[in-house]
C-alpha cells in the first residue's frame, strides 16, 4: 500500500479525522488496523492516508477518500466501525474532530 492514496479524477469525498490520543494503547493499534482493512472492503472506498505525531501532543490525522456521500454514510453506519467509534470516544481519544469535504481538484507529482 502506498503512503499517498491513488485517488481517481475528482470529484470525490475526503473524510478528515483529526485526533489527540489518551495515554496507553488499550487495543487501539489492533482496532485501527482492522478499520483500515474493513474500510478497504466497503463499496466506494478509494484510499486512506494517515500520520501521527509521536511527540507530547500526539496529534493524528487520517484522511479517507470515498466515491460519494452515500459511501461515507455507509461507512459511518458499519457495525464494527460504530463499535470502534464508541471505544474512541470512551477510551482512545482525548479530543477529535471529523470533517467531510468534497474534493473538486487535485494535482501533484
């Protein structure tokens, strides 16, 4: 898997998940890996990019790409994803924010 997602020609949607973690793993890494595996099997999934600052602030940013808003809604409603969201609120995240954006243009090398 490439670090930078190979997305199709726009338009498509980006779900931007920004978070700060609590101390301790509490199964986080295992579930995070499972969520990527699960998302890859969802209709409309286009790719994901993720990075986390290992410093004191522990800022993490994950951007998943989706073909349309219906695909985003289906992902949010996935049962395993709902359980992971609950664990995130209760155990793993000190704070988080989700932003959904329509990608209308992209370029790069």
